């Protein structure tokens, strides 16, 4: 004679509902963890790009400083040039 399955009790239904909530929460946590990992990678790439751009800015500032010095030197040469022509 086969056994008839017993109707689930309230406690069993609560247990099933809680297990389902836990599975959903774990899936959501895993998804959010993957998103965080991807965002960390993107932030690291962005920071590397920013660092490279800061280095380029520093190079250009240094180049501008040297060009300004050269410009000042040439301007001084031009300013003194008429005085040299008058004395010769």
C-alpha cells in the first residue's frame, strides 16, 4: 500500500519561502559582487589614464617653461640688437 504524501505544514511552507528568499538574496549578492569587481577594474583603468594625462600635462608645462625662457632670451637679444648696430 503506497504512502500518501502529507500536506506541507505551515512550518514547512515558511521554511520553503525562507530558502527561496535566501537563494534570491545569494543570487543578488553574487550579481552585485560581479558589478563591484567590474567597477573596480574600470576605476583602475580610469586612474591609469588620468595618471598618464597628468604626466603629459607636466611634460607640456615643462616644454612651455623652456619655450618661455627661450622667448625671453631671444627678446632680450632683439632688444640689445639696435644698440649693437648703433655702436658699430
